[in-house]
DNA sequence: CATAAAAGTACACTACGTGCAAATTTGCAC
DNA sequence: GTGCAAATTTGCACGTAGTGTACTTTTATG
C-alpha cells in the first residue's frame, strides 16, 4: 500500500492528528480534567460532533499516543525471524521503544497524567490491547511449526509477562528519570528493558537486590534460551 | 478489629451489598449497557444520588466483585512465610482463586461482560490495582532483609508477570470451561494456575507446544528456585 | 458539470457525575 | 424518652458526555 494517499485519507489523518495535538496542548495547559471535549474540538477547528466521529472520549484521543507507541513495538516484533528465541524477539521489539522520537510523546503524556485515575485507565487499555496483538502475533509464529499444537496458556502467560515487564521498565524509568530524553536517560531505559526481560528469561531466580554498580552480569548471563 | 460492627457500618455494608447485587441482577437480566444507574438505585431501594455516594459508576459497582476476588488472593500472599520462594508464595496465593465460593461471582461476571469494552476496562483497573498492592506487599517482604536494597525493577516486573500469568490462566479457563464450577472444572483452573506460574518460573524456556496427554512433568519440573 | 458517496455539522435527547442544602437516621448523654 | 450533634440519605440543579438523525459541505468519478 504505497499510495492510498487520496485527499480524503489525508484529510482524515490530518484531522485525527489535529485532535490529538489539541488534546495534548490542553492537557499541558490546563491539566487533566480541566477542559471539555468542546474545548478540544474548538482548538482543533472542528465541531464537537466530529470529535466523536474520531474518538469515543477525551481519554481515547490521548490514548492514541500510547497506541501508536505500542504499535511500533508490535511491528518490530512481527518482523523478527521466526526461528529466533521468542524472548529475544520481545527484547528487540521493546528496545525499539527507547528511541527518542518514539518515547517523546509518551513521556510527555505520562508526566501529565501521573496520578490521574481516569486517564491512566485508558493507558491500561492500550497496553492490554497490545498484549492481545502480541498473543495473535506469537500464535501465528508458532503455528508456522506444523504438527505441534499451540499452547494457549503458554502464549497468553508469555505475552502478558512480556508486556508487564515492558511496563515495569517504563514505570521505573519515569520514576527515575522523569521526562528526561537525553541519551544518558535513554540508555538507562534501554538497560531497564534488557534487565526486565532478563529477569523474565531467568524465571526471576536471581536475588531481588539491585546489582547496584555492577550492571554487566545481569544482562550477560540471562538470555540463555533452552532451545 | 473484631467488632467495628456499629449500626452505621452494618447499614453501609448492607447498602453496598444491595447495590452490587442489584447491578449484577440487572446485568444478567438486561445485558451490559441496557440499564441505567437509576435502574440500579431503584432495584437497591436507594436514590440515584446515594448510589454515587458508594460508587463512581456502574462499572465501579460491578468491579467491586473483582476487587473482592483479588483482595482475597492478596491476603493469602501476605500471610505466606517471608523466607518462602516468592514464586511459590504467588502460586499458593493464586491457588486460593480456585475456590468455588471465590470464583463463582467472578465467573458469572466474566461471562456476562465477555466482549464488552466498557466493562472489561474496569476489570483491567482491578487487576492493575492488585498488581500495585502485590508490589507493595513484596517490597515490604524484601525490605525485611536488612542491608540489601530492593530492586524496584525486579519487584514490578515480577508482580506484573505474576498477575499476567494469573489473568492468562483465568482467561484460558473461561474459554475452555465457561462458567462451569464443577470440581473437575476447578481442577482444570488449578492446574492452569500452576502451569502458568511454572512457565514463569522456568523463564518460558519450555517449548510452546501443549504437553497434551502428559500434564505431570510440566508441573513437577518447574519451580526449582535458585535460592 | 452532474451526481453519488463520504465526511462534517447542527440539533435534540438521554444519561452521567457532582455540588449543595434540606431532610432523615443514628449515636450518645442526660 | 428527650435533646442534640454527627453521619447519612435525598432532591434538585447544573454542566458535560455520548449518540441518533437529518441536513450541509466536500471529494471522487464519469
């Protein structure tokens, strides 16, 4: 699909973009809960009704940021070689999240919604949606191996755990570095993602105490797949 | 706290119970989205305004079922011995969920809300809330070991993964057994919970194909803790 | 240019959630 | 049981959310 860029598609994409931009601007300017759908519509130059043609709620409009963010990782996961250990694929996909351009909007959104129950609810939904898609992707991958039936429990446990680890890494990163997008901060995020998947790969058998000044071994000894 | 049972407390608890019961009855009778807060209030014998004194929304009233369900497991987790391998504690806590009395309301709720986006959103929130509480509980446990600093990433990854595995087991169970609460069905759930935590404990290293007719080894070889 | 389809808009309507003040119930002392 | 203070319920009003519907504008196509 190189050129589905008809005028209509472009307009819709532009409108959609205008809405999320307006919503983010209002969130930054007035704080969560202090603006209405009508405010967003006015700022985006559309009618209130049209807003609802694009998003079912204010939170949905803001959650589109997270969706885009996670879709990015999912896309990475899908194009990993099928014979690669699945945790390695997950690690590679999550690593994509540490890209400045990618995390920037999410980091901003995260700092603005911290501590707001209503908004973080939509965030949860986005992560869950991503989990479902990973389950689908992983199922398709394993289905490629003929003669063996796919273990639904394995799939769902694995996908859920991977997402949980990614989320944990993001959470710890935000707490530790705030919205800092400097190379050093992103390196921290990358390491956190590696370590969380590492913990997962080692069955959480390592001690629960921080390696502190010795980040090396935690990442080097973990991803020893059994296949 | 053996007797905080003043008249006021009892009345409030009764009202709260009446609300959730009315909400569940309406959910069963009319289906999700086909009844209003006013309907619930009428059925519970209170005013619409009073409903909102107890719950912030219809979904919140229904999610209280899930909260009670998960609080049960959390309570189990808290009273496990502190020197026990943490995954074993998690397994024991999750095992509590396979009790007929405990799962019954959740199973009913689950079948009624299957495929309803609005309602499952509140369910997600409940699971996430439980995750946060497990993180707190686990942090307190590890903090008991002096001289060692607690690794936030380990904590959050672990708690998130455990919850994800519990959720995965429940999902698979519902798909496989529906709302069946027979001893056999509960045995299946118990085994699913054991297996999911087993996968987690072994770092998801076992092949992704179902053991099929050989359920034994999957559970016996997994929980080999490294401590 | 004609015309059909797609997208945006105006309007009306139900329901949600909350602040507020009046009314009712409960706990407690006398 | 009477009086009184605190807790709880209730009715009312208000702004906002979300949706159905019919109407207008924009875009694609011949």
